[in-house]
């Protein structure tokens, strides 16, 4: 249960000839509406574990009880849980390593949607829709739809609380727009490889403002009958209770910066809604919505763009292009979102592109001010090799580690991120956020760097001084940092899972009760169905759960029982853990079959017993 939520209990009593019923009690919260056999518990006793007990009045030696985890989690409102992008929910009171087992845990229900779910599902507690409060899960699809479902309902089929299609006229569409098909020849976007398949609509994870009940999301669409085809990208602000546009119409995205880059015209480089891929998650920081772009399949012409929009009216506030005098430098980070510190600085990692250290910043970790000025940066000494050999530093995302005040100066405020790495072996970089190191021939300004042994297409998770990540083709690994040193101490032989996570690896999520009961959740999405890169086959996404203190102990996975099988896999997706449940987005059925189930939200949790 979420804090303040109510739940009805019923006692079934045997050998109660005079129907006396039961006496009700609860260790926390308030019991109301009591009858001989029913009671309503309101979770108003703070977060924690509540126990409700029914004791037979006919025979007081007979009783039964139920235990409920009650969370005060404010929501999973952004990519990887928070602006640090640490992926940790430390307010999980129901799921533990002891009860996440094949006997007690499994798939509860699934909800069909109209397209593949590439964005991370988001979760909002106790949201009033109409006149009823719901815990709500929000999913966005590549069919340019956003759905809100009751996060706890096991109705079959699921009925959306609301559904918004972002290409209809009520959401700014011209009436003849569609999502961008990726199955046509010649290709409308990219090189025709089909990296995203079979359509592009909403790709990046949205962001939610709980204070105003607003969801921010970017759509992509096309009018194919226009000559040439007309492409649109729009930033929407949706009412979280209805899906209605909050400011009348969305913001059509258009921008330009001064530059002499390879697509410059008259000393200006313009944003191209056709070639730019909005893959990274959105960031909502101090009233500003930040949106990043990379490319579709390295198709020219593109740059790494970041734009800042007012959350109050969607006005464009600031623009940043990371290669205005050159080319490329896309910001996609395996679907990760910009991290942000307490001073509202943003941290992003760029991909292959030109580098000069003044205006062009390919293959770099950038610290941007709230107005999108470059405050600081780190660029590895092998930048040119990375760029020439398609070994993007920005294939993975970045996470801010907790402050370590007992560590030496320069090791207290750290940031970690990495990418494909020299030799395609993956490389993790640990930077001092106060002085990131810029570029040196020896990487002398960096705090620490070490290989993962497999390339990184993921954002690390961080909990209790451990960093968790799975490289492409590698194992889920845990690296331990000493808070007194500000250094990872087991970089050569980290604990790791037995199972291998083939391309693209995994971005883990963590559930825990503060410092205890840690579980690492990771998706094996290696059977992701799309034609490229290297067709892997098309199969179910596999959700795996590990004891966070011992990754050799796999607690459970969704392939063990047919009833737990998820929908078909999607690359770079991230599990969301909230209120005793785990939510994953999939593409539903094999897209090659023309199935009527092109997308699916799968929901896992504790089974009735």
C-alpha cells in the first residue's frame, strides 16, 4: 500500500455458529468500517510494515493475520528514479530477498497498448482521477500514445484510466500525421537498418511534475504525403489526471545556433526534426524541462543538442549544440537521462564526434549550467580513437554518487559513467564534479578509470556504496567504493551474476528498505526483435532479481514459469519498482507477425497465498 491508502479486509470464520465474527486489530494505521467480518485499514501510521489481525470471538485461540508493506515513496517520476540517476528505491517495504521466490512472486497482470514501450514506466501514488484515488503507472509508446493505468488493478483486460494519442489534433497534430515508419524504402529516417522497429513516436522517458500534475513528453511524427515529407517533434505538457494538453497546444521544437558545422547554412546550424533522435530521458530540474537528442543510426546530418524549456509554459529558454563547428556528438546515453546536482548543473555524455575543447565536444562528459553553458568537462585521452572506431563514450549514461565528506578533497563529489571503451571492452570513468579534468594526454585529471571488460550501453545503479551495471555480453557486476577514499576498491574482480546479459546489457534498478533487503532488478532484453544491430532473434524480455549483497544468488527470473513470461523484448528498457510491484515495458508480440498486441506492460509482484 501507498501511504494514506485504504484497503478492505475480510475474515472467513469457521465453527462460528452464532456468527459472532472477529475482533480486529492493527499494529499501525487506523481500522475503520468494522463489522463482524470486515474492516478497512487506512495506512496513516507512517511508512513501514503493518500487521492486521482478526481473532475469532467464538474461540479466541484462533486468529489470522496479514502483513502489508506501506511505502511513502513519492513516486518514480523520472528516468532511473531521481535526478542522480542512481536507480534506487529505498522505500520498498514489501519485497525482500526472502519472498521474491517462484512460490511467492510472479506476474500479476499485463496491459496491452498500441506500440512498443521503449520509455521507462513511471509510477505516481494516490492520484485522483475523476473522483477516485489510484496508484497510477504511466507508459508511453512508439505509436505516439501515453496511457495511464491503475498500477494495482488486475482487471482483464486492463482498462486505461486515460489514453492520449499525441498526433491527433487535440495534441497539436495536423490531422494527417503518423508516427515515423521504419519499414519503408527508401528510409525516412536513419540508414534503413531498423534499429527502432517498426515505428518511431515516443522514445525518450517522460518526466512528471507532481506539484502541478504535469507529464512532459516528446513526440515525433511525419506527414508522408508532403513533398518532401514533413517531420515534427513536439514537447507536450499533459494533465496527469486526464491526458489533456495543459497549455492549449504542445511546443513544436525548432532551434538554431551560430556555427560552421557540416550542415551549416549562412553561419547557422539548425535543428533537424527528421535526423535528430530524441532517445535520452527528459530531465525536469528546478522548473525547467531539459531535452537531449542524438541521431538515427548515425545518419547525417546531426549533432548533440540540449534544449531547456520552461515547465510553466513550454517557452524555449536555452539551446546547446555540442558540435556547432563540426559534426555528430549525439547525446543518447543508452536511453539514460541527464543527471543533475543540487546546484542544478546537468551532466551528459556525448558520442562520436568532432572535438576541439572549445566549442566541439565529441566523446566527452559535460557539466552544463542551468542555462546550458559548458561549466566543465572530461574528455579521455583516447577521444580521437573512440571517434574514428565508432567507440562512443556516450553509449552509456551517467550517475551522480552520494557525497563522501570523509574522503580527501577532490574525491567527495563524484560522477560515474562510461561507454564502449577502447577495444570495445567498456570503460568506466569516475570524475570529480568540482573539477572534472578536461582533456590531458594521460587522463591525469580523472579520479579513477577501469575497464568493465564488456561495452557499456547502460546507466549504473548505486546503493550502499555499491555500483551495479551489466555490460553488453557480460555479467551483472557490483563495484564497491570506499567512502573514506572516494575510490572503487574491487575493480579487477567484482562480484557478478552467473547469468550473462547479451547486447545491450542492462540498466539495473534497486529496491530496498533503507539499508536492508536490497534487491537488484535487471532485464535481459537481448532477444529484442529489431533487424539491427545483428539480428538477435525475437523473444521474451526476461526480468531477473538478485540479492544486492550477493549477485551470485539469483532469487527469481521470469523465464522459470510459463505464467510469468513477459512480452517480447525492447532494447535499453528499464524496470520500475514501486509499492511491492515491478513494471516493465515490452513490444507485446513479435512485430513480424502483425499481431494485434504491439505493446505490453507487464506487472510483477507478490502472489496471493
